[in-house]
């Protein structure tokens, strides 16, 4: 094979690998970006809800405002264990019931999102199709990454409903303040 044909073949092979390399980690990046957006909304909503409403619940036997946020925290720590990330010391299932102070809830939300983003970033592309056990079923690690965002979205929706039932508008949907009327000309 002459040199120019060989160089062309090598170049073609090299260029065919570029898209694969460029896409490496694309899913993880997208999931991390979505988790960051979810964190921003959940934290800003938690900050907007008055502290005295953190114990409010729509009905007996239903999670309170703080319990919903702490349930998200628990999911952000528990779900990544399915893909091999260790849960930090001190994280327990009863946190949903015991952590009710607004400042502590927000602190835990932020820490849990930092944890879950790090877990997602650590998933190698080669493991995305690897099967893991999930409550009696098998899911791929790719599905588990999607489940992380689905879980947070589900409870963001619940938190929005709770906030609105308590007269709180989600900060990102308030829109700009109304314009003041122009001063009359004299």
C-alpha cells in the first residue's frame, strides 16, 4: 500500500474514533447538568417557604414539607449505592423524620446534590449497560442515572404543589416585578 493511501486510511480511522471520544461521558454530563438545575430549584423553593411551614402536610399520613425535601436527600444518597457509590457516614433513613429545621434541611439538600453529582461523574461509560439489582428488578446503570433525575423531578413537583398550597410562588416562575406607572407630567 502506498504511503498516501495508508495515510488516508489512518486519517479516516482516526476521524471515526473522534465522535466516540467526544461523546464519552455525555450522558453523565447531561445528568449532572440536570441535577444541578434540580438542586437550584429545590433549594430556592425551600428557601422561599417560611420555616413555620416546614411541618405542614396536606393530610395526615402524607409527607410534610421538610420530609419531602429530606426524602430527596435520602434518594440522593441511597440511589447511588446501586451503582457502587458508598453512602457517607451519618446518613440514616430516619433523617426524613428527624431533620426538620429549615436551615438543616437546606444544608442537607445541598450536600446530597454534591454527593449525587460526584457519583454520576464517577460512572465509567463502560459501565452504563452493566446490570444492577434495584428492588427486585434489574436495571442498567444508565437507567439508574435517569432514575436519579426522575426521583428529584417527582418531588420537585410535589414541593411546588405544597408551596403553592401555602401561598408561595416558586422563585423561578415569579417573573419580573410589574413596572411602576410613569410619574404624571406637570
